[in-house]
């Protein structure tokens, strides 16, 4: 006796396949499934239990079939068809998912199954004799396998996909790998066999069908033309055959910049105008070369090539913010001498990448034309400053000097000169309005004003009456026109008992003149027939002189005062001299050497003359001898 099992799933499989969503009945596929099942059934024959075992160990049932149906039959070969045997089923799903016809041994499903939930059921079968209630076969275990159908949609993992690749990258550069999974049985048929394809993004990108590796398929993708692509990749199960499920995902691909563009000027020539009086450092203009790259790849430096001039008139600086070339004036302009400049300018990328362009292609040249504009400029003095000298005795009308100014403009307007009045308060000088000749207008006195710093204005007589001014420094040179004098009102006295040879007074002199080599005073006595027996003057050779007594017998009783004329001469050329008469009093000098009231009172007391009379005598009789030696 032995168990037999027959499979009755053929119809069920065929029926099920017809309800695949979007699918079509594919005869050859269902046939193939059936063949596989036969094969599986055949191979599970149990040799060990050859005598009394199950003939088939496994039954198959397709998942997702909503219709309850017979999937197989168990039969003991002792069952002669007289319904004497009772079949019983136990184990996983018995009575709930599967039931057995106790008379025929037919096993049927009770509900639809989901392989992805449970892929097989382990069950036990019993055959019991209804008469004896004894098992006619030993209980045996068998398996019902749930057969996969393609009821799961492949799902992309790790979304979203974002990638960036450098522009100009070679064909085949990996962009991203997309991966999808499918919950269906990877071992059964093609239900979980996935194939990738491109829905959007061709011809720039392609995907390897099996790996999902997205690669570039277009040479020279240019970021400057387009910097982002949305690549839609589809995955299909069933190896992409119709009737399968599919999903899609998007890979966002950004192109990163490479230095594949050099700077380019929009024009062959840029023209600028600048007034001739523009200050150094003035911005003449800006130029800009375009570079479609970004960031570091767009950075450039400008330069000028002005080989006509050793010291360039213009310089160019690169504005780091805007990448513009800023042209600056670096030398004064003069419309009257040069009106036009043509300069070669260049822009060069700071960083070059010779994989994409040649070294030369990373630079571009243009020409700058600078037109100098005429400006009505004020007259310019021939000298920025004038310093002249004039002797103080210069006669009125003496020419001190000539200032000159010129209108630098092409119009060359005539100019009128004038002296700024506040700078010439004493009206000591005047200027010829037409030729700039400055002459002495009044007698000069160096001792009153030794400098005359006059401001001279030059004014254009036509057009805008522009003017400029200059300071003329006039130094008045000294002339020896002052007589030297004693430094103060000396009141010398001589004590009774003074010895011959004693110095009774030290003299010094003053002179308002200012000789170049300094003052030299000469002191002397008035030349007389007889030598003065009482006093003498000793010139000390240092602009001082001493009055020295010549005898030692001075007494007030004898005489109370003596007159001593002193001649003082300077060293000018010609020299000037003057004579002062000093009154020397005789004093008792008690206590010793002391003459408390000086010579004046002593004399008044002894002489009995009034003080008034005395003062009249004491006035220094200074005579100015202006006897110039011509
Ligand atoms: C059935 O499947 C085979 C391959 O398995 C295929 O060549 C054929 O075109 C399919 N038929 C239909 C009607 O889909
Ligand atoms: C300047 O002009 C005055 C008056 O017109 C004339 O006397 C004088 O000679 C001129 N001087 C010069 C240097 O031309
Ligand atoms: C004139 O200029 C001279 C030299 O610069 C200067 O020494 C003098 O003080 C000035 N005099 C006046 C009155 O400005
Ligand atoms: C010198 O002194 C004497 C005596 O006092 C006097 O007579 C004489 O006039 C004096 N001479 C002169 C030059 O002062």
C-alpha cells in the first residue's frame, strides 16, 4: 500500500496568468511554468519510503488566486473507491487555508494566498479506515508551495538621486548608480528580474540595463550651454518584457565648471575721453572681457602694452569684484602736446587648463583709444616762485624783475598782470600790466621792512578770465645808511684818587644797519692838536672801548667834571661815523669806590648850579656826519 498524490494545478496557473495586471495571456509562459512543476514533482519522489510513502512530496498552488479550487488529490492505494477510507489533514493552514475531502482525498484551497507573506505550508495527511478507525497508512508530511506570480512592483532605493559631473567629461563617465528591488521571488521565473532603461535623458546619458549604472553617452557636454539634466530611469521586472511592472526615478545631474573658455572682448576698440586737467589716478574708463566660465575659471587680469612710452600715461587695474579692467591716469595730460593715445590691452585668465584650450586661447586683446579733451586752463607762470633782491637805496622806477605767464591753451589769450593789493600795503612796488615788469614805486627802507612778498596775479583778458597767481619774494638789501651810536646814555665818573691807567668806563655801540659780515665799530678820540692829558680811549677791537684815566690826581676841588668827545665809526662802505661828548664827573667815592648818586648830583652839589642847567649841559651832542666817500 502506498500514498499517491496527483497535481491538478494546470488550469489554476493558466487562469491566474490571465489576470496579471496589464498582462496578456502568454501560452508559452504558462506552459513553461507547468513543465517546471512537472519537473519539480518528478524530482521529489521519495525513494526511502518507496513501499508505503507518498508518491509526491510537494503540491503547488499559485498565489493570489481568489477562487477556491482543488489543487491535488491524496490517495492511498488501498482505497478501492468504496469510500471506506477517511482522509484527514493537519498542520499549517489545515482547515483554514486548505481542506481535504475526507472521502476523495482532494485538497482544495479555501482562500487566496500571498507568497510574499508565506511561501510554503507544511502539512500532515492521514488515511483512516472508517471500519476499524485504524490508520491504513502511516501519517506523512508534505509541503504545499505557494507559487510566485508577479504581483510586486520594483521599488527604487536611496532616492533621490543627485549627482554632479564635470562638463566636458569623456563618454562613459559614471554619473550615479540607481538600484531597485522587487519583492517577488527571485528564484522563480522573471518576476524579480530587473532591467533598467532611460526614459528621459538620451542621448546624453545611458544606463547599463543590469547594473543601473548611469553613464554619460555624449561627448563635450557644455555647462555654459546647459548645466543641469533630469535623467529619468525606468526599471522593469520580467526582464523588461511586456506584462511586467515598472517604476521610474529621476537622477538630477549638474555639470560643474571647467576652464574651457578664455576671456573675450566684445569690441576690437574701446574709446574713452578724458579732460587734459584730469588728476593722476582719475578713472579713464572700464573694459570687460567676457568669460562664460564661473568662479576661479572666470578670473582674469588685465594689462596694457604701451611700448611707445617708457613711463606709461595709463595703467590698468583689475577690479576683483566685477572682473573689470579699470583704466587709470598715471601721468599728467596736455592737450596741446598730445591729443590721442592708442594702447593695446590684454585680458588673460589667471588659471589656464591646457586640456581644454591652448595657452593663447586663455587671453584676448583689444585696443584702447583715449581722446584728450581741451580744457581752458588758467595762465601758467614761467616760474613757480620768484625771489629777487633790491638795494634799499634803489631809486623809484628801478626794475626789480619781470614775471612772465602764458596761456597754455591753443587760443593763447593775452594776459594782464596786477599786484594783489594787501600784499603790497606800502605800495612800494608796481607792475606793468602788459609785460609783468615790477619796479620800485617808493623809497625802500630795509630797517622798516626787509622783505616784500607780493602776490602777482596773471589774468586772461578774454574768454573765461581765468587767472593764477604767484608770490614774488623781494628782499631789500642793506645799505649803510645809519650812523653808529653809543649803546646807551653813559654817565661816567672818576673817583678821587684813581690811579693813572685805570679804566673808568666801558663803551659799546649800536647801528640799525645790517652789514653782511656783521658790525665792526671803531672808537677814537677827536683828533686835536694837543693830546688830552686827562683821559684816553682804548679800542678793545671787539666793538667795545674803554675810557682810561691818564693821571691820578683828580680832585673835586680841582674840577668836578670833564668833557670827552668820542668818535664812533662803522665798517660800512662807505663808513659812517658820529661823535658823542661824554661828561665825566669827579666823585669822592665814599665809601671806597662808591658814588651813590653818580656824577650828576655830585657835580650839582659842589657847583651850586641848578639841575635844569646841568641837564642842558649833559645832552649828548651827537653830530651825524653823513660824509659819504663817493
Ligand atoms: C510570450 O513569451 C515569449 C517569450 O517567453 C515571447 O517571445 C512572446 O512574444 C510572448 N507572447 C505574448 C503574446 O506576449
Ligand atoms: C614794459 O612796458 C613798459 C610800458 O609799456 C615799457 O616802458 C617797458 O620798456 C617794457 N619792458 C619790457 C621789458 O618790455
Ligand atoms: C617773506 O618771505 C620771506 C622768505 O620766505 C620770509 O622770511 C619773510 O618772513 C616773509 N615776510 C613777510 C612779511 O611775509
Ligand atoms: C685836563 O685837566 C686840567 C686840570 O684839571 C685842565 O686844566 C685841563 O683843561 C684838562 N684838559 C682837557 C683837555 O680837558
